[in-house]
C-alpha cells in the first residue's frame, strides 16, 4: 500500500501537533502543582481523599490518565456519570486506581479492539468496583421497569 507523501506528511504533522499539545497541557498542570507549597498540596490531596504522593503521581500521568475507566463502563452499558452520582467517593477511587494503573497499554488495546468488556476482570484494579457498578445499574433498570 502506497500512501501519498502529502497525506503521510499531514498525518505526521497532526500527530506531532497533538503530542505537543498533550505535553504542553501536562507541563502546565505540573507547573501549577509545583507552585503549591506542601501545606496546600496536602490540602488538595486530602480533599481528593489521597496522599500528596498519590496526587503528584496522578498529576504527572496527565489529564487523560483515567479515561479508560469511563470507556470500560460505557462498554458495559453503564454511564460513568450515573456511577459518579450514585457513589461519588467510590467513583473517585475508580478514577484514582485507573490513573495509577500499570496495565494502560493492555487496557487501551482491548478497548480499541472492543474486547475490554469481556476481559477487564483479568487485569483491571477496578474489576470488583466495576462489577458492583454493573450490578447497581441492573438494579436501577429493574427498579425503573418495576414502577
């Protein structure tokens, strides 16, 4: 398959621009965090229910660090906003675990191939919380149908 040089150049330019934007946004977030004194950092972390170390780790992972949890939930026909509304603290824990997860490449690959809904239990640190969210959604649907 031959791709015209102009098309290949456009793809490379687009990817480069995207990468630079991601790096810029991550740098801005890290700069904001670095501007906090330790007391303020502790306060923000406490508000989030995590340690200052966890907060710095999550910030350094970038703004899309926990996108996968929402995508897995949607793959299971569960709306992330509904999970958040039903139990905000639990959803926050899911987001934190997702942001800190070491299986991002596998997860992203399974999401892209459409296999995450049937496979997440084998690698996802949120597997049990996801199962509970699915059960909660099923209960909510049953409740709506019963009324």
